[in-house]
C-alpha cells in the first residue's frame, strides 16, 4: 500500500487519489466543513465516487466540462473534487457576473451541466444547459440528491493525465469578453507538491473566506486536502465571524486578500481572540501595503507569506514577510522553479536595476485561454532560446538581492504631459495622511496633458477633513508632474469578490 510520502513525491499524481488514500488511512478525520455540514475523509471519498459515477452515467468524461456557480459550501467542494476524479474539468463561475456574461462563459466552456444554489438561480437563468442541478435542494433545477447515483456507487477508474484540463477559470466575467484560463492537472500537482514547505499536514486546519471560483482560494484549498488537513468554508466574510471561527477551530492556515487583512486588523475585537494556533497566513491578488504587513506581523502569530503571480501561471514570487522584515515593500523573490524577468516595450530584457514588464515561466503555466489562440499569443513572450513566458502586465524592478518591487499595472499607468506616473506612488502619499482609510488613484482624460491623476479616498471614521485641504496637502508632497488634478471622498472603493479595486468603475465616474 502506498504511503502518503511515496504518493506526493511522484513526478505526477491525481489530487483525487490522495483523498482516497487519506480515506483509507484516516477515515474519521474531518476533511470539509461549513456552517451546516461536515464530512470526514471516508464520507468525502464516498461522495466523490457517487459524483464521478453520476457524471459518467450522464456521458461525461475526459475533455468534458461542468460549471459551478454558487456560494462556497461543502457540496460545491465535493462536486469540484468528484468531477476531477472522473477526469472532467470544472469551470467555477463568479456569481457576481452578469447573466449575459455567465451565459457566454457557459457557452465558451461547453459545460454539460450547471450546478447552482438559490443565491445564483436568477443570475444563471440565461444559461442554456441540458441540466441545472441545485446544490442546496432549492427548486431552481433538479436537486443534487435526486441527481446523485445511489449510496455505494463507484465510478469506472480514470487514469488522469498531466495535460488534461483541471479547471477553466474566467478572468473577466464581470464585464467585457471573458477569457477562460485553462489550468492542467500537472499545474495543480506542482502547487500541491510545494505544500510541505508551508507546513501542510494532517493536523492542518485551513479557514477560507474567499470564493471557490478564484485561484486565490484554490491554491490553498487543494494543498490542504492533498495533505490530509481540514478545510473550513466561510461563504461570506465578516471580520468578527472570521475571528470567532479561527479561535473556535484552532485554525493553522488561511488565505486572505489584503482588504480582509485591513478589516481584521482595524476591528476592535481583534485583540480579544486567541489566534496562537496560526502557522501560516497567505495573501495574494492585490497590492499589500508594507505598513499593513508590519501590523499583521506585530499582532498576529504565525508566518505571513505573500504570493505574487497570475491565474495564468508563468511564475511566482514569494515574500516570507516574517523572515524578511526589511523587504515588506516588495513581493519577494522568484519561487523555486520560477524564472522571472523584466522586458521593455519592444520585448527586450531590461538592464539590471531598470523598470520593466514582469514575465514569468515555470512548470505551473496555463495551457492557454480556452478557444482563444490569439489572446493566448498576446499573453506569451519567448526568450532568445524559445523558452515560453507569460506576460503579467505589471511593471516592476528587482533590487540587488533579487526582491521584486511592483509599481503598477501597465494599463493603469498615467501618462501626463509625456511623463509616466505610477498611481501606486501617489496612493502611498495620500495614504500617509491621518484622515485616510483607503485610496485609489486613476488616470482620466485631459485636453491639456493627455491624462491627469485623480484620487478617490475613503475617509477614516469620525474625520471631517475637507477635500480641498487633503488635495493641497497631497500635492505639496508630490513632484510637479505627479500632482493630482482632483480628489474625491468616497464611502467605499469598488472591489471584486477577491479584493481587487475596480479602477475602471472609478474612471467611469469622472468621464
């Protein structure tokens, strides 16, 4: 019989097979739980078998896809895992997308089945699929229990291959034309194998409050289960609820986006909760300010690890903030196996110490954008030897120690009077004022300068500083070419479900 170490050390394996191994060796250990449901490994493994057998009964196999559009829950997670056991790819879709975008994504993924819940039934009404299955038993489609094969059903064995699609994650499902990022089983296996470095094991308890359609969540979700730990799913984040669960379940690992860290650290109840069980806290997806990282390190036990990379893959930088307290302004160094370089506008590598667009190559790269070869080619860069890299669209610079500092997205760069202005530089200045809780700077059209920077600022509770006063203070700290043309108070910055500021929405407010 395989031991876990033998299985995880293989050049390639299937995550579903690791779960079966844990079910044999530790059947009573809790694998998944949400507010109302808990499954141990034996129960999860048996449910995955029934799901895989049900998919095979419906004629799905390697190369086919299903879609899931629902809040995070134990049934959602089980369907994802059961599909993988059958060799079926999963397209997890964002519930916040428009019905038109969801219909386009469904069509693009060629999903044969759509799994939903009551919270997403209305938004998925335009999706044309043979069957809609409701994970929560609601009446918007066939119920999950009715769709499932009987207890004890077993699927035909499937020898999953590294090149097979694992999931299709859509990068722009809220507006615009969605791009399906196809990630293979080989890419996910590479993510799992680095898990030992971050302390995953059978005693791991991971609390996740980011959505299961996001790669942000999945890079922690799958390693936890692959190593035999427990995942607690929190479908909607709130600071006090998170802290209560973390203390109650003696959580060891978590993934949070920076805005969640910000809200937790600012919550008056933070210090009232025992968080001493934490071993590793992760973050990704959005800029993570150095001052906020320092606050987390000072007041929250356990390591703090920031991942920088793209859903498309291509390479990762990692900052182990607790080990490098003088590098908190960076996103760390290239991870083992990642080749990260910087290129100029003409696609040439820049000189050491110069700014450039970040490109990366590694074993963990997307196959491509689903059915969009032209978009795939636009995302690729090849060096002189023909080695393939993925373009990030981010501008950065390496320091002498190989730590990468990011400035901004290329598309967010403001070009005013011929000068390049990085919004992140201006945001850092505004954020230093005691009246400011949060800020985002965008470029808006200007007849005189081409573009000018405008700031949208969230005021700290109880502050009454006038806009003009803050604008004058900010511009006094900036160079002449950087100065803001306007500053506006705003109740809350518009953000995606994983915490990214939606700057396009801010630009639309001033056009």
